[in-house]
């Protein structure tokens, strides 16, 4: 559908609250890293306010809220308080923006098949989260009228111990030579843009430390520039990275240390991201993620470009993607988490270590684990792990075992091929209905695997499974029994008996 919009001068202000490598950088891993520095688990929640008007005008505001894992909330109470404050401010400003959009909607007129759409979106991309710094980028998009949409970057960097915001000079004690460095790196990376002689140096010379948008990862510091910051709108958003070992003298050494040689970060869309893909060469590496939206706001493809070589995954459609880059050993992998109708998810591993990127694994019905939190706003918020530690990834998979149900397990990313390797002994079910036996069933009573019989009419709660050969169920008296299953064909069988003969009214999603 073609979107029409109205210009509102204050919308950008309201939402504000809401490759370069001359030589391959080496990550500095603190020798006492396990005691001195460790990963922090950050979760992102999707928030949304939408209103359909009788004159076929849609107003929509979407943004991310921030949350720490339960364990890290206890370890970093001041950072939790900061996140709570940011979330409250974002909700307040989203409501204010919606008020402005709905007011503007009254003066517009759409039609049933071509509604007018007024929208503001802010998406968070976690770049780093550990006991030194929590750093993330916000990509803000405003479709509010005028000749073209507006989009810009906001960056945030926090001390997790104090919850206080870090400024550039905390990480780079002296920024005297920064204008020269940025001008040189930007002119190299975007050599097709005519910045003009000393134009960038003149702009940066007037910047104070607070004027820069920057994030930190484990290879260096990235500076982000919105349209009109240093170039025309048509140039799009720009970014450039200064690697730690390119200019080591300008960095506070404490921020160059990492919990591990292996790490992950989130990738924003449609931006050439600087990243050193190999310590065995001297070339500059760039990665770019792109999608192709259709007229209904969903996507028909996802493409990954590494150093100019592109692989495109042609899909039926998906409503959204979260994309991650993992550095494991001296290899690198992309992970995409997408969803479509009926909340159906796909988790894919992309191998970008050869000449051309390729998908090496597709996990159908699998997504990064989530948690539903009641927050007193509408019905609550679904939070998902923004995973940054390759040693710990929680994935939920949809299983068709005694009905449709979801089950979660912990994984780590393989150092051999980057694929998720399960570290738990079994998946644990987290949703799905209870079942009642329709006939007596032979089972094993855990933990001693004693033979037992489950009487007819017994109510059981599915508990765990390996996804292929057994399912464990809790009894009403707190015991756990194990049944043999076979999921290789339909119908599924339990003890070599069709499951619908073993249990009453098994519920499967249509």
C-alpha cells in the first residue's frame, strides 16, 4: 500500500527519549576476565500503540523497552533503575507522539485499500553488554510527511555499576586528534561521496564530546551519523569504526578488554557495518543486512552482504527480523530470527567465512527465548534475549508432541561451524495443555526408571522431551513418568500405539 503522511515538527524531539581497519585488530582479553569482566544479559521488549481512525488513517508508534535478566537485576540494581527510568520516559513520549499523530489524522482521508499511515518507530541494537559498559544503538524512523521520511540514530552508553551515562571522554580521554581520524576514515570508506576539502574536519572541530553518537563493541568504537549530520539526505546514514589497536593511545585501556575472545552483537539494517572478519589479512571488512518490504509491510527476502558478496534468502514472507553477528575463534556467523503468521519462527545460521555468504542451518519453528512480563500497560510485554554471549543462548522450539507446545533449552554456538549446540539434557515445555490418558499406559518412573503403569483417566502435565524418543510428564502427586514416543511419522506413536488412542483430545495448531 502506498503510505501518505503528515509533517509534525516536534515528532523527532519526542522520539529522542525513546569499514574501517588499516590492520586487523586484536581483541584484548583480560587474563583475569572470569573474575574481572563478564557478560550482562539484556532483554528487549516490543512496545506498540496503534489507532485506526474512521477516515481510514492509521497512527502507529513502536519502540523497544529494556530489561535485565532476573540474575543481573540483582547484580546491577542501579542499571536496572536506569532502564526503568528510560522505559517510563519512552512510554510517556510514545503516548505524546500518538496524541500528535491522532490529532493530525483528523485532517486526512484515506480509503479502505490505501489508508494513510502516520508512524514512528525506534529499534534498539545491542552492541555490547558486560561489566565494563552497556552500549546500544537506536535506529529511529519517522514517516510523518514532507518530501521524504526522517530517520536518525541515538546512542546510549552506561556504566553498569553506577547506572550513569558514559560520555565519549570516558572511553577516549583525549579527542583532540579525533576530527583528523574521522575525516580520514570516512573519506576512505565512502570514497564515492564528495565531502569537500576539510569539510568533515571543520564539522568535527566544533563537536563537543556530547555531540558524537558512538557505541562500543569488542573490536573498537563506532561513530554513527544520521542524514544531514555530515552529508546530504541522499547519502543515507553513515558510520565508521576506529579499531582499538589502530589508535591504541586514544583509548582508556579498561574499555578495550573483553570477557572472551568470542562475542555477539546485533546488526542494524541497511548500513555498511565495519567489522574485522579475519586476523589473517589486512583488508577492511564490511557487512550489510537488507530486506525487501512489500506493500503490506512484511518482507519477502533477507540478504547478507560481506565485502561485496551477497546471498539472498528468498522467503514467502516474514513480519520482522532480528539479526546477530557472532565472532567465534577466527570465524564469523550471522543469525537471523524471523516470524510470520501464527507466530511461526525461523532461526537461521549464515556462514560468511567463504567467498559468498550462505545459510548453513535452518531451525524451523525455533526462536530466541522470550519472557512475558505484566507491566500495567495494555496486557504486558514480551521480552527477548539480545544475545551477546556465544556460550549461552536460550532457544524455544515448537514441537508437535502430544499436541502443539513450545519447549526451551540452552545452547552454545559451535566453534567448528557456528551452529547452536544444545547444552541441556532435554527441552523443557513452557506452554501447551495437559493431557488425560484414554487407556492404561506402561511407563518408567523417574529417576530410577522403574516400570510402572499409568491408569486410564490420569491427568498428566508434559514436562520435558528430547524431541524424538521420549517425553516426561508430571503426575498430580508430583512424580515424573517417561513415555516412549516416535515423531518420525503421523500419527505420532506412544509405546508404538497411535497417540490419539492413548490420550483424549490432543490439541494441535491448525
